[in-house]
C-alpha cells in the first residue's frame, strides 16, 4: 500500500501501539512489519484469528505465551561463529521450543469453537530430541551439567580434587610463620587460573615460586609457591580438557539443532504469527474494538468510529476505555454504496481532517486483519491502495511551496487511482486563488469520479459545495457547528453542505453591527438566503440526529440486555454440563475402585482349591461383564476406539497427559507416549473426563 499515505495517516503509530501488546520480540517484529492485505480470504482469516483469540482470553482469562524468545539471531550465529553459542543461549532455544510445544497442546484442545487457532497449531512441530538433549546437558542456570558426559564427570571430579588439595596446601603455606613477614596479607587469590600469594614487592624473591604479576601500584607481587606449581599445572591441564569436552558437547547440540533448522525456523514463524494475533486481541480488548466486515463491492461503512490515536491520547488521562470513548466524538459515515465522492465542508477545527484520517486509518487497520475502534456492522472494502494528501507538506529541499507540494502529490495520485482505490484529499483547492482553486478542484474530482475511485475531500471553497448536486454518485457532507455555543460538535452530517459560519461567529463575538451589515450585503451576491436555508436544514438535521441517537441507545441497551440474558443461559447450560461431567467422573472412579477392590478380594480365592478358584473366576467374569455393559463402560470403549494417532488424552492412573501412538483394537490396548517414555494401557484405564 502507498507508503506516503500510510505515513500521513500515522499508521506507524498504530503499529507501535500494537507491538506494545505482543509478549515477545517475535510478535513485535510481525507487528512492526505489518501492512494491508489484498486477498479477501486472507483478510477474513486474520480477522477471525483475532476474534477467536479475544474469545479465548475472555473465556479462559489467559493464553500461555510465556517462554518465547526470538532465537533467530542465535541460529544465525551458529553459522557465523567458529565456536558454539553460550550454554545459556541453548536454554533460550530450549525454552522457546518447549513454549511452542505447550502452545500446540493448549491450542489443539480449544475445540471446534476456535477452528482458526486450532488450524494454526497444526503448523507447530515438536522437538523432544533437541529439548531433552539440552535438558540433559545444561541446567536451568545455563551451566553445562557434570553429568553431560561420563568424561566430563571424570574431569570435573579431578578438578574438584585438585582444587581442594591446592586450597589446603596454600592455606598451610599462608599460615606458616616463616612467610608471614613477607606477605602483604595472609590471603591467597587466583591469577590467570593459578593460585598465588600476595607478597610484598621488596620480598618477592624471598618466596620460592613463580612471579605471575605485579599490582598496579607495584607494591604487591603475585607469587605462585613452588610447592603448588605441579598441582597447578595438572589443574590447568584438567581445565583445558574440561573446555574441550564442554565445547564438544555444545557442538553436538548445535548439530542437532542445525539438522532441523528449517523446521525450527518454520516454528518461529508460526509462533511469531500467534504472538502477533495475541497482540491484536489484547489491542482490541484494550480499545474496545469490533471485527469489521470485509466486502469486495467497494462499500465503506463506519458506525460510531473513533480515531485510535485520539482514543490512546484520552486513555492516558481516563480511568478506562469507556471514559476515554466519551471524550472522542464518534464518526458515522459511508461511501461507495450510494455515492463514490464525498465532499466535506465546515468550519476550521471542526474535525474534517480527523474524519478524513479516520476513513483511511481504519480501512488500513481492517485490511491488516485488526479489529477497529468502531461499532458492530462496520464494513471495509478491499482497497488495493489508499492515497492521501493531508496536511502541510511544504518541501524546503525541493524549493516547493505548500500549493506546489500538494499538486505534485495529487498528480501522482491521479496517475494511478482507480475503482479499487481510496483517495483522501484535505483542503481541496486551497493555497491559491479561490476561483482557480475551485476550477482545478472540480477538474480533479471529475477525474477521480470518472475513474470510480472512492474519494473523500475536505474544502472551504463554497463553489465545490455544488459539485455533488450535478453528479449522481457524489454527495455533500458537513461538520456540525453549534451556533449558540460557537463550538464545533465534531459530528458529520451526510447530505448537507457545511458553512464556515464566519459572519455568525463574528456577530456573536461582538463584531460592530455596521461591519456585520456590510459583510452580509457583500455576501448578497452569494445568495445568503440559500446559506440560511442550509443552516436551518442543518439545525433540523441535528435535532433529528439526536432523536436517532436516542433510539439507537435504546436499541443498543436492548441488545445488551439480550446478550446478558443469553450469557446467563449459556452459563446455566455450561454449569449443567460441568455437573454432569463431574458426576460421570465420580461414577467412573467409583467403578474403577470397585473393580480393583474385587480383584484384591478374589486374588486369594483364585489360588484356593479348584472348585473355589473356579467360582472366584466366575464371580470375576460376571462382575467384569456387568461393569463393561454399563453406559459409562460402553462410552469409554467407543471413546478409545475412535482415538487418533497424535491425539493427547488424560490417563488417571498415570496422572498425566499422554500422546496416542497406536490403538490396538483387537487387544483393546493403547500405546502411549508420556514425554519420551512409551507405555501401554488398557481401554479400561482411559477416560474422556479431565482433559482440561
């Protein structure tokens, strides 16, 4: 989409706001690169993902986004460095891959209510081999474990033995009376990996050993006692071997990761998108947004729309979003259905430019898959591009005046705008002679009109008010102005041209009557009766709009009460289902306890005399058949028969969620993976209860 338009619409500020809601740099990077889409299915899918994510947060109060890191720089380092990355970096890789596994499991259990999110989770891979290797070799603090290899265990045991022996030896040397007079302090320290004494500089040759260094003041010599040299050499050799073995272990982990690098990178892309969706959902919740409808017919309909940056500015001062919304007058307007060109007129500081930017900014947000700060039922068409000429863009570098700068920009717009474009032009015809500006403005509008471009312009030129009266698919709009309070209402009225209200404002501010009279006489040629008629029509329109708003408030209140009632009904139904589920769980557990208890009681009898053993076996068969013929047992068997490979289930006896590897229908057994451990259970050990 046109970069210039996105810049003047301050789209980057919206991206910055959105990025602040991401949980990691993965999501932030997607938000910062976000741009409008052009395919309807792609746009609809991203909006639905945002809607589902908001619903998950609303229902569950959370979404497990913890542990994510952007490990792409680490993958790059693995190729560029001549040595492995640091052990602590491998923990970041581990935590990110584990976070992906947790997200995958969580999202796959969301169910049929969240098809878009469940579909996203299918693109996530699992990396148990990499994660288990990192867990085995590197602890949570990012240190390589002694047990990472048998060789490392042996080396570190030798290091510990040597360090203890050296410490004991040096402590004995320091406490020797023969050396006390030569030492600065009865202490020892480590210098370049060697254990040294702090010897007075003038006495440094009185202590047999190797001088490793001098202090900055020259007062202290760091001397390794002769008795420690051999042990120090042995320790240095061990430390060298330790570094070699640690490096070998880290290279092994590195190669494991690089073998699956393509999968890891795909996972990171999916995780970034999920975090981006999470950010969109949180953004939507924070600003009380609604999902827009997307159409290909070119209809742009905004209901109760608010500029997001105005909301953000007021939210800083307000207690909550509802209070902030009261400070921003909503915009309800449309274009593309009954008309393609909308000419907005009205007084300065009346909100024309904000309305113009709201049209453009909310269109761009919707096409990025975001919810928008507007009422339900708002529609946005698929614009292939948005073009804007807004604000004073005087170019000092190119020695262009404000008018020339605007014209240069509009020339570029006219060359490319078509029926799939949204064109926004602020202060059409300004900056030059009014007559010439009006003529040029009319010609520009005609060009865009004939191209079928959806065009919204603002202007102060009275001549352009008549434009809509001679073109069937053009319409006037005005920004309301309260002549009693001399304040703009910032509300838009479609169907009526606006007035600058300059004379009215001057009169109410105490302008001399003779000046007002002369001004009105000079305006007589401009048909002041028509102006008065427009003002009266606008007053009537405002009154009707207030009545409409009252009706709309009543309708919205009715809808709210209806939604609250439905939520109560849903809550009752959910509660009933939960109670039924709890009852099933309790009965199921009781049956299992009964079966286990009967097995315990019959076990001794099975080893008794033959008649008694036969009777015990018969009793066990009758009990088993009876339990297996209950509705719950039948339901359990049907549940087990329909399990799929890769599905996660809860196994009460293992107290764990396990992944199905294979279902043996003949033996009525299920082979499961509990982490990396394979285990096998009977159909009777399974339950559909407790999956959450």
